[in-house]
C-alpha cells in the first residue's frame, strides 16, 4: 500500500499481547459488526494516510510489542453527545520487534520507516514470549 502513516498508542492496563487480544474479544471493545476498536477523543487529521495501509502499534508496559492494521475510522457519539473516533482494527494482532516508548497521552503518528518490524516468521516461540521487562531491557541496549 502506498503512502501511509501509522499510529502508536499506549495500551493502558494491558499486561501482554495476549491480554490485549482477550480484551478485544469482549463486546464492550467491538464495533456492531464484531471488529475490535479503540475509541479516542480526537479525530486523526491524517485519516486518509492512515487508511492507506496504516497500523496501530501498541505500547505494552513501555515497549511496542504488536500492531494491528487499521480498517476504518468510525464516528461515535457518546451518551454525553460528544463526537469521538473509533479506530476500527483488523482482529489479527501481529507481534513486532520491541521498541521502547516513553509514556505519552493519546496517540502519535509513526512514520513507516520508524515503525518496528514484524517479528520474522522463523522466530522461535521463546523469542516471541520474553517478559515485558526483559524485552524492554534488551530494547534499551539495542539488542532487540
């Protein structure tokens, strides 16, 4: 897909990629057609670029660990009457190489060239299941 931009977002309260996947299977986190979504107060100004092949990169315990392709941006009007953006996601969570991220509010744009690579298909299960603290330490010294 051509010219696109990604988002990076903290997954607050998430312990692992697996617990994020479990949360996304709950009705509360899904669209009416069954896709996982993340509702945010702000509407991305670069929506066209996001929808041109962008993903959301999830920061779990201070480390980017996974991504999901963004399928669409839906308008959601809350009970309070405020317009919000539901970032609708492909249910497939793709584990990525780890990358440290300092805490931040909301989401940030992430250029494709600055985005962590997907874990290679031949990576062992042991490589993919490092504890978050160890993955963060390895990322800090440039090993992962």
